[in-house]
C-alpha cells in the first residue's frame, strides 16, 4: 500500500504551487479527503495522523505567520504566545481580547484554569483563576460587563460561571454531568439574552467501556454514565469487555445509559433528565432552571448565532474505539431553532440523519456492525447543515457579519483542532489543523487558513516544521467585524499511549483583510 494515494499526494503538491491554485481546488479536496479516510486502504495501512511525530516537542514554540497560507487579500499575525492550553476568546467593552486557559488537556495533564486579558503589546494579565477544569470557552455580555465561562468540570462536575470585572466568580448552574469523555462547552449569549451552552456525552457511543478507563475518568467515577434528555426505551444491547476496574481478566457486561458492569433488558425505560449529557441547554443570566434546547448530540463543542439569529452548533462525531466503535463519521454542523421544542439529533444511533445500521458503512474493520441501542427513536433526526472531514475535530466558530470589513458575510469560520489518531481511529494523512469557512445555506466547505506544505507534507507545524498553526480550537470576530481572532491550543503529540500535550505552546492569532477578497 503506498504512503498516500496519488490523488492526495498530487493535491498536497499543488499547495506549494501558489495560493490561487490551491484555493481554487479547496472544495474538491475537502470532499475527497473524508472519502479517502473511510476506505479499506486506511484499515490496512499504519495510521499517519497529524500528531504522530517523532520530534521532541517543548516550549517555547516557534511562531511564524509567514508559514500560514490564506486567500489573497488577507494577513495573519501572532497577537500572544505562551498561552497554556487556551480554548476560547471574547472581547470586553474596550475591545480587548480575553482568553480562557483550560487547566486540563486530554492526556490527563492538569494545570490552573485562568481568564487572561491580552494587552496591546501581547502581554498576558490574569483576570481570574479557579477550578472545575477544563474551562472550554467564554462569552462577554456588554450589559453587565461580565464574562460567562463554561467550566468543564472533569473532576467536580460542570458549571457556567459569571466573572465580574473585578475577577469575582459566581456560579449560575453547577453539577452539570461532565465527568466523562466530554465536558461542558460554550457558552454563547443568545439574542433573547439567555446563556446557551453545550454538554458532551460521557462516552463515545452510549456504552461505558475500557476506553473510558484510558481517558482517566472511569476509575474516578465508576457510577457515571450517559443521561438522556427525554425518556427512552432501550433495545437491550449489551457488550462484554474486561473488568478494567479490578484490573484482572474477569469479563463484565455493560448496556447503554447505565454504569459500567450493568446489563440492560429489551424494553427497559431510562428516565429523561435535564441537565442531560449530549445536549444543548440554556439558562437565565441570573441563574434558575436549566432548559433543554436540543439533545442527542455526541459532543456539541462550538456554538454561535448567525446574523439572522439562528443557533448553529458543531458536533464532534464518533470515534473508532470502545465497546461500540463507529467508523467513518465526519463532524457535523447543525442549525437549531431555539424557539421550537427540543428535538433529538440522532446520537447514539445515527450519524446526522443516517442510521448507523445502514449497510456496513459505519462498521469498523474487524468489529461488529453497530446496532441500535434505542428500541424507539424520539423523532427522525434532521439533516445537518454541513459535514466536515472524518476526525477533523470541528470546534469553536463564529460568523462573519461584515461584507465590507472582512468579507464572506453570513458564513461560518470554523477552527479544526485536527485528528488525534491513533486514539480515535486511523487516518491516512493529517485531517484538520486549519480554519475552514462554511456556507450554512449550501453546506459548502472551503479552506481558509492552513499551513504551507513542506514538500509533500501537510499538517501541524510540529509535524511538518516551521512556525505555523498547531491545533486551532476557536474562532471569534471582533464586534465591528474587522478581524478574526484564532485560538491555537498548542502542540499535542499523539502516541499509542494517548495524547502528550505540551504546556505553554498556545497562541492567539489575528486575521485581517488587506483588500482584494470578497
């Protein structure tokens, strides 16, 4: 099997030929790559993800804007460097960018979560610090001059907190079910003044398994499992795996939406509960009851409101791991009407509007085909607004609101963190590690910011060399629409043992228009 198919290698080589040629080919390339990643060729060859480098990674990281390729008429600059696992950016009433430092990274690396203000000279000043890591993003409310932060709560449970100008933290909601694989995400302040946030699922695909022990949380919280937003009826599918809690060779049986080692029965009823896992919820800025907006999403990470007021959400889709691996599912962009009753969006039995039982399309090589976990589905899931590449990790995003100052008004600019192969599954070449723009009406996806290739290599700077992008995790436009800020999480090396993140390698970038683009 060749190292990469000729079509892909030709595409990568074309990048070096110049901006005009590559950006003319972007749409076809983004269509081609997900197809390459779900073929049998990927199953037969060794994984070649963007984080699979033999280099020794360490801070300080080399940063060079000249190594980033943009469309004609745009420029990128580094605003701040040395950030520690940054995850989000928002702007105060004076237009100053503030960044959340997560305090946690996959790989079980813990630091101190903080809210940092970025001064004009790039200096970082601490506004607030706390606990309940990871802090997964923020928004600013000009009405009360306060920041609202999603505290993921890997150890203590998730929270949404208000951070006053003096740095005082006030929890608005606590004990969110975020002790598992995925956490509390967002938040975004909606046109109605409510605070919208996402809550990820405990598991990959509905069943607690040995992969959750590898994530670190199962031994901390052996009672934890997924929680549906509405009452569901189970099909009674059970899965047998090694008892990772005892460490022996004993086998144990686990069903869906129940703790590890608990079997389920056909027709068993699981009560719904809000807050749930795998959903979008909202609260009043003064606190109060949590309201369900949407559910049945694996990891709704990025939230943004379009200029017309519609809510859009990026969903990180299934991995090829655990008791119920799912193959070949690209991340999704959803359009949600928050004024309508909460719909179910398909997890854990669908990918978008496609059932996982469809042929062998979602069957991992050498693994059983996924069967439905639910005996009845709450509603037919709607079609997503767009589909991203398999394992691209489409994360935080924002909409351009200025045709004159930045261009592409009404289109979404999405940060793609990049694959975490081999932990999440095999890829034939790096996927993600860039910024794409999406037309939410047509679902068309185009590359916008990507590292210049070196030879036939593309991917993060830690893999290919140079000082370009590492792992984009969030995008946010300034309120006047003139600049796009890009949060780059930093270096994360992937090994067979899992992620190895490097502290203090995060970067805040700024992209502006110089003319010529539409």
